[in-house]
């Protein structure tokens, strides 16, 4: 009763959203061209549009995942418990927003459609996310003064790209545009890798306080 081991394995999928499949807009992007920051009208095109098809876009596939986790719960005395969980998540065919396709190689493809630049959603990458969750909780019975609970929690989370960037033949050699440095950083660095929380929760009858 004082020590528990647990584990899980699962698969899952996430279907493309309607916006990812059908959203379209034109916006002004400031892009460095030959060392000069230049305003360029760039369109975000639905994957089934003529422009996106000309750039090799295909119908979006569902993202598929495989998830493994293992952990333990330790409860040496009644007021205290400690949990530690490790997890590993593989996601294939993640749907991402491409970079801006502009420049002399792209212009002959998209100019017939009246565009200077183009971007679209695509199943371009596979990722792996690994992490650990640790939680320690202590409950203190204050009798007539209520109940007090202290909790300390820590999470470490790391996401990396795996394999190669799936690139249509017409865009061969432009992998660093299809999934550029900005999008890579957004995926791997936009969320803090370390997260720590300290909580005190007091309860007495219908009154409570949380810090």
C-alpha cells in the first residue's frame, strides 16, 4: 500500500482542423531580399488551392502518436506522498505552417496565380517529446483550524525533431524554408523546458485559500 508502480502505452491521432485545411489570407511580410528588408505580399493558401498544389501541397493527413509512460507513487506515511512519472511521445506527420516561399526559383511557379510569395500547412515533420513529472504532497490536519496541504511539483520537458523534413519534389533543396529556423525554435524553445510550482492550500469548512 505504500509503494505503487504504474505504466501505460497508447496510440492516438489528431485530425487536421478545418482552418489548417482551408484557411486563406494575404498579408504583408517584411523579408530580407539581397540584404534589403523588403515588403512582400505573401499568401497563405489552402492546401487544395491551385497555388499550393503547384508547390507540391497535398491533402493533410492526421497526426499519429505513440505514447509510453512509467512512474511510481511512494506513500511512506499517511500525510505524505511522492509521485514520479516519465513519459516518451512520438508524433508522426505533425502539421506545421511552412515558411515564406519567395525568390527567383519560386516566382515562375506562383506568378501565374498573381502571388509574390506563398505558404501553406503541411505534414512536414516527426517529433519526439520526453519528460518527467515529480510531485511531492504533504497534508497537515490543523483540527479546528482546518486542513493545510503543501505541494511541490517539477516538470522537465524536451521536444526534438526526428528524421528528415518531408518536402515535395518541386521544393527539393528548400527544406530550410518549408520548416525554417523560426518554426523550429517555436516548436523546440517556445515553451519553457523546466517548470516548478510551490503551492499551499488551506481549507476550513466553506472557506479556502490558495497561495
